[in-house]
C-alpha cells in the first residue's frame, strides 16, 4: 500500500469494539444489546481491585449486512486485554444461542465475531472457562445452519481459549497486523524461557503468528489490508460464498497429515514453504 492509500484508509485496527461493529454493519439500524447503560458488569473484578467496565468488554450489535439481519460480537481489546470472563462470555454465548434460534426457525442471520483477546480472564478463570465452553457449543450448533465469520484485526490478536473459538468459525479473516495462536508469546517466554521464544522479537512473533503467516499456512482464510471498508467487503463476500465444503475443525485427517510433516523444530518461513507446497486449502473435505 503506497503512502497516499495509507493516508486515505480508515484503520479498522485503531477503532474500538463499538466503532468496529458500527462500521461493519449497514449504515441504518445499528442497535446495541446489553450496552453500557444497562450496567451489566463483572461482579468479581472490584473484589480484586480491578475497575470493572459496564459492558464487560463485549459489544453485541444487531443490524443488517447487505440487508440481511446480522449480529456482530465485538471484543474490546483495550479492557483487560479483551479477556473473557463470566459476563462477557455469557453475552457472546447468549447472542450465538439467540442467533441459533433464528437459524433453526428459518430466519436469515449473519453472525460475525470480531476477535481482540488474550483468552480467559485470569481473575475469573473457572467462570471464563465455563463461558468458553458455552461459546464453543453454541458456535458449533449455529454453523450447522449458517456460516459464522470471524475477523482478527489487531492490536491484541487472538490467543488462549478464544483462539479455539476462531478455529471453529466457518471463515476467518485476518490483517497482517493481526495475530493468532493458542499461547501468547509472553506466556511461552515465561514458561519455557527466552531461548524458546523472545517475546520482544516482533519480526519473529509475526513470522509465526501474524495474519500473513496464518493465511499462508491455512489457519485463516482471507488476508486483508487494515481498512474498514475493505474488511466490511471481505465479511460480506465470506457470507456470499456460503457454507464451506468442510469446516477447518472437522478436517482431522488433513491436520494430522500436516502435523506428521513437521520436523522437530520449524521456523515460520520453512513451515510456510512446506505447507504451501502441499496445498493450503483448508475448506476442502478430507479424502
């Protein structure tokens, strides 16, 4: 992208969760459910000296995408690293369950998840894990009826249990700035040492977990520039494409075959070359 294009773009990465949801939906009809004025917040954070947020860091927005009813679940990375607790997890799971009821009744619905999260909230660990299980169950049930689209833009990325959620969506869109991984670099360094992974080595981190790498190796489907209009178009195109032939999480034989190809230690460029040579279509069914 040249300098003129960079100046003209409307950065999606720099937006908060509420603005991301608003910009993604059609211009008319934005409606937030359980918004900040409802005062639904975590009952556990204040007890541990953490100031709660009145929407618990998740925006649930209803509206339309190309005139079709939609629900956007946007995680606010600026609040507790986008972590999932009891309330925020219940908002996501509940919205997916309501979307499932619509889908089962034959009502068109387009669910979108905007990831910006480090995973389960440590201050609410078991409650966050329970909420994560509800999210996964609802998502798997919902995707049997309609596609579920996910977006990882940045700056936090998508890690922990929510990276599993990202692996369950029908199609996953990433920017180059986005990152996706089960364990964050700081967690890996803390537990395995800096010799295993230096969390300050940004080129290394993005070569392993960045959007370009994740799309090239088949863990995400679409690489898009950090531009609100472009991301909106990519989301609409993902729904227009319909259901994938198979969801990535269903392709057990495919991923086992890929894992069997790995040497004991492979750098990002080697992994990309190895898997690209053997195909990176994560939508084709297992043979």
